[in-house]
C-alpha cells in the first residue's frame, strides 16, 4: 500500500466511488472537483486507487471534508482511519481557531469521525442540504 498526497485521475476517482458504494459522478465534473480540492489523500494498492479523501473550501474560514471512501474489498483494515489521520494532520496545520470545519457522514462512518473531534450539532443548530431538482 502507498499513500500519496496527489490528486488521482478522475477516472480512478469515479471507479472508486462505484467500488465503495458512493455512487457514480460525471467524469468532467469529477475532474474539475478534484482539481479544485484544497487537500487530497489517495491510497493505492499497486496502481489501483483503493482509498481516498479530500478537503474542499476557501482555505481561510470554511473547510469541508468530502469523499472519504474505501473500496469495499479493502474495508475493515483501518484504511479509512489512515485517510482521516492525514486529513486531520492537514486540519491541525492549516486551519485556524475560528475556522468552520464540517462534513456530512454516512452512518456508521460517524463513529470514525468522532475520533477526530467531529461532534453532532447542538440543539440550537441544524444541518441542511439544498434539494436539487
């Protein structure tokens, strides 16, 4: 296994989305999304992308953890935790005390994110997603 701080090819990213159960995305939009990421971490088994995570945002105030995923054939081996450790290292070095850092978790991944200081929103706040037609 090798972990690289480089952006994967969009084709590999889309393939991993499918193999991890995250669903398909348009190739050209995926290429743009990856290029605009603040930070990416890619995990490879030889030349095959088997794990990935990224941070998007403005680099000053708002940071969003996105696309933390592991190929279904490589799960339960600690790879998601390794990806989150690298993301956490970036956050520790590159964000500020008043930065807004968020993510939307699929259950049961919320248990992993709890280990990295992510908490559920307090009662006076709510998370929301814009409905796309």
